[in-house]
C-alpha cells in the first residue's frame, strides 16, 4: 500500500482545501441572508464533491471521471430537493437549491485540479446571488423571489 504522503499529496490537499474554502464563501452569503443551506451545507457539498471526483482520479479510473461527476450532480440534486418547499402558490428555496448545486460544481472543478475555474465559478455564483438579488428588488421582478 502506498504511503499517505506521496509527492502529489500536497496537490490533492490543496484541491480539497480550495473546495472547502470556496464552498464556505458561497455558503457564507446564504447564511448572511438567513437562507437554509448556508455555510456548513455548501462547504460540505463542495468538499464532498471534490473528494468523490478525486477518488476516480487517484485510483486511475480515468474513464469513470465523467460518471462520478454525473453521479455527484444527481446526488446533489436529490439533496437540493430538501430545501425546496411550497407555501400556497409560492415555491421557496429554488435559489438556495441552485446555489448548493453550484457549490457541487465548484467542488468538482477543484477536485479535478481546475483551481482557476473553481475560483471563477465561485466568484460568479457569489456575484449572481448578490447582484441579481438587488436587481430583482429594484426591477420588482421579485414575485417569485426566494
């Protein structure tokens, strides 16, 4: 069995830490707005997504990387269903669910070593959640606002 500390270990650890930090940044925005699925949830979803795709890479199952990523998307979709609920004719939690789903994508990117893309994705998610939140309020398109 290989030693836990082989030359590439630092690289994988950095990928996991990046996934955790970026997920936490996304989650902090949700937590600040007092939405369900905040800091803790988004951090773990991003970290878990990174870990799952890294298993495929680290075990040299290159053909299975896309399958693992697809299963992460499916699994997180199931998790996201838990934050969506109906109140009369209003559906709530869609943006939070989409944000958790995006946190998984950030984790997949980080786990595969696409660090720059993971950072860009996380910043884009944050920008969308912050800027579009205010744009909805200003333009009064907030009938369906979460």
